[in-house]
């Protein structure tokens, strides 16, 4: 799963399963042993969980980089690799 960003110990990944299209644009976030999936429109946790502080950081980062996340989703849908996105600072 391609890594698109990393900040404060949180790793953000996005991928496309060939032959099994996803119906809702989303990305995956991990922090230590916790994993969560976040939808892009609207930005919300749709699976798993992160500690509350890290979830809030991920949601803030996703709001800031919403257009870039949608761009990466479109790239993946067309069979291309996603681009890196600036981390939260």
C-alpha cells in the first residue's frame, strides 16, 4: 500500500485493489498498532479507530489536503501511483 504522508508517528496510505474497485474514496491511517479508514467526502472515520488525539490530527490534515487526496484517488483509479502529500507540521 503506497505511503502518501507521515507525521507525528501517523502513516497515511492509499491504494487500489485491481479488479475490486472501491465505491467510496478513502485512505488508511495507522498509528502504532491502531488502524483506521477515513472517507474523503465527507472526511470521516468509516472503520477501525485511532487514539482520539491522532484521529483529530488525521482529520485536520485531510481537511487541509482534501484536493490532493482526491487527486491521488483519481490517479489510483486510473492505474497510476499516488503522489506524496505534505505532512502536518
